[in-house]
C-alpha cells in the first residue's frame, strides 16, 4: 500500500470506512430504517 496522498484524502477514506461499520451495527442515520439495503444506504451517502 502506498499510503494516503494527503490528510484530506485520509480523512475521507477513513470516514467512509467508519460509516460502513456504523451501518452494519445499525448506528447510522439510514440504518434505523430496515427497508433500504446496505447497498442502498451507501448510495444515499455517496449522493
């Protein structure tokens, strides 16, 4: 792995990883609604 190019990219990547972990544990804003799938929740966040 080459590492992160800047602090800003590290913050974005690690924030996304943390959000995926929160969605899996049901702690994210969209995870409380059982209708959207994990992929749909990710699409909502990426938009």
